C-alpha cells in the first residue's frame, strides 16, 4: 500500500538534548485482521511489529540477505542443509533470551498448528503441502517434522529433501518465518513441543494465543511472544490495534540513521476512503492506504500543501507474475501463437517459479514484456517528514504498494 503522511509535530529533543518520543503515529487502514497468532490467520501488522525472521533482505535486493536473529548461516554443498547460527543476547518481550531451541520450536509449531502458510516448510522438508490431505487425513507423522529441523547449543539446521532455490527468500519473510518464544507458547497453553500428542494441536482453532484477552485498557505485554521492536498495548479485534515500544529491543533505539523514536503506533480500521482522507487532512491520522481508491483520487491529495509524490518508489512487492507453461503453438487465442494451459494451483505454480525468484535482482523492477506490464511503486508523503521508524527497513509505517503502469 502507498504511504501518504503528514509530518508529526510532536517530535523534538528533551532539555538534556536526548531524542524525545513521537507520542503517537496513527494509521488509517481499510482492513484489519482479527488474530494475534503469528501462525494462524494472523493480522500481518502483528508479525511485522512484534516478531522477526532469522535473516532479512538486503535493501531492495531479493537475492542477497543480511543477518537478523541469526548472526550467520551456511548451506551444504548439495544445497539440502541450511544451518543458522543464532544470535546471542536477543531478548523476547518476556525478558527471556532467544535460544536455538526457540527457533526450532517456532518452525515446528508452524507446521504442527496446521498453518496454511506453512506449505513451503512441508514442501521443502517433507515433500507434501500440508499435514493433511484433501479429505482431512494425516499424511505426515511427528518424527518426520522433528527430524526435518534440528538444533544444538548454537545453531539450527533445516534438512531439505531437495535443493530449493527460494528457501532463503521464505526464511527472510516475517509472514512466513516468525520466531516465537517456546516457553511463552507453552505457558499460554499451546503445543508443548512433544510428539506423542502433537495431533491434538494440529489444526486447533481458535488457538490459545487467539483466545487471549487483548481488549483495552492495556498494555498487554504478555500477549506477544516475539523479539520485535514493539509489544502489544491493546487489540480490539478487527477494529483497532495499539503497539508500544519494546525498550530492550536488541537492535537498540533509535534506529540507525533515524532522528527520533516512535513510542506508540495505533492502526485503525476505517473502511470508507473519504473518511480516511478527511482524517488525514484534519490531522486525526498520520497516514492512510489507497487499497480501495482509484488512481484519479490521488489528485485530491497531491494538491494539498506540503504533500509530494515520490515515484517510482523501490519496493520488494510484486503484484503479479505470469508464466505460460505447456504452450500450444497452434492456438489462435490471445492474438499470438501460444496459450497458457497451466492448470496448476497457486502453491505448485509458485514452486515452479521459485528458481526464477531467487535470480531476480529486484522484483520491483521486473518488466513483464510479454504482457506489456511493468511494476512500479509510488509514495505520497508530507515534505520534510522526519525519519521516525522502527529499526528495520520494512516497518508498518513504511507502507508501499506496487502499481501497474500509471
């Protein structure tokens, strides 16, 4: 989604010269999820603010990575074993220290929970797309999951059944690979990490995490079990969520190169675009998304004092990528020789193009010449907006969306 924002007026320096907090950043969005469980139907905002992956993308590159919760990693010569050295001294929101056991548990719990987004783990580690078939019958056993991911005192290793070019791309995404604290999960009643009863937690919904009380007043500091820069203040499901700064965040505050720190982020669901627009212009909110507006409506905001358009804005997002498999060269359709007869469901199709993904330098710059499309992004921001951000390059307040040719 694209970002339109006014400069917050309440950022400054305290009398002793230290950086002061921006009391609030308020974001108006057209939708908001209902789950706080990062492995089950989660609201994406929770994952990106409260949880983190082992590695992360290096700027705009999708084929190069930087250490995150893992301080380093290596790949076996046959491309089937990925070993990550877990960073020392990282604190969870509970104050407990991150361990390799937590990392192994996080990925195994992702598979045990029956998370649809765990298909890539099942595919790369076991060779199926889910723990159950289309009739609901189990197609894996606990030992298969347990043996696929192992750890020792300092490392975690993923044992793939075959080379998988896009494996690191998945590991680098918050949404697919969030790391959680095992003790926190067990304390709230989630899977205890044992295999004699793992099926009792397979597909369990609502999960214990989902059922936790998150209503205001907050803060509900025990409602998230991650290492991210923010913890949960309160969450009115599907309506409003508030985050507060995690003081002991391992990357420190403020973010490198930033001129201040956000103490509180509030995201509100406001379905009607006109209402969101008026909230922004009146100062009731600091940013909004363009999820349900036309490109023509952007003109309503571009003419406002202090608002400028940054275009194209580099982004890691790609709205669509089409490949034609099994081309029939005698077909008269589409006005050209060839017609797509894929018939492949989304997950299998992604597997087929994963090797292409790993070789693309910047997906945001890919030109789909066959379809006459190119992916671009734009951002509308208030001029001279201070760099106030959580300490990573893809935080909630850096909202972007790729657009087709504008």
